[in-house]
């Protein structure tokens, strides 16, 4: 990706100190989402490394993952798999639990969302601790799919999410050390 594009994306991600709690610096992507041209370039840049990888499906967790996942799926000519929180999908589901700092959460997909032979790209806006991303990969694999990798808008490398995903290909447009 062009360094000027990387810088433009980074410039449109706003830091919000002490949100949602003291000591946290939230990375707000709404300025980026409001810039149609930069949003389109971001989506294309997230899809680009995966062209030629025979991706059949893009799986993305709610809610900000949907913002990037569906257009990346379109760009790759792939189907879209929404990954939702427990109880949000209307049909039979498969679940994958993952640890939070204080407790546990669950991500779900319809049990027929993908199957053997599916080649899935996991897409989200941010890779932080890696819990959601790891759960998304495990969930897709439990349905018989192969996870080809993960495409993120940004990666907060200081939170060690990449280490949790060791052995998986992870691409991010912007990285924070």
C-alpha cells in the first residue's frame, strides 16, 4: 500500500482519550467512514492482498466489522458471513466463546454459513488483544472452512493480538506500535 494512503487513513482515525473508561485511548473510525473516497480506498486496500487467494467468504464480527467486511466481500467476489453476539441470529447457530479481560463473550454464525471447501477471510476494523479474531477463525474452522487469513483496518500491536494469532497471516493497513 502507498505510504501516502497509509498516512491519510491514519490521519482520519481520531483518538478519544478515556473512552470507554479511564486510561483507554479509543480509535474512532467515524471520520474515515465519512470520507467516501478514503473509505473506498481503504476497502480496496483491505481486499488487495487477498486477490488470487480463492476467497469464497468473508466473515466479520459485528458491528464495525460489518462496515468493512461486506464491501471487502463484494470486492473479492465472495459471500459475506455475519458473526453476531449470542442470540442475535434467527436460525440454528454454532458458537465460539472467547475470553474478555473480565469474563467471557460468544460469537455465533449460522451453522450453514460455510462448510468444507470454503476459504474464509476474517475482516474487522481493529485487531487489539486478538480474542474476537481468534474466536472468528475457530468458529469458521469448526464449520469446516479454511481460514486463509485476516484483514484489518488497523492493528494495535502493543496489545499483542498478532501473537495470539501466531501462524495466521494478518494484514493491517495501519499499525500502532
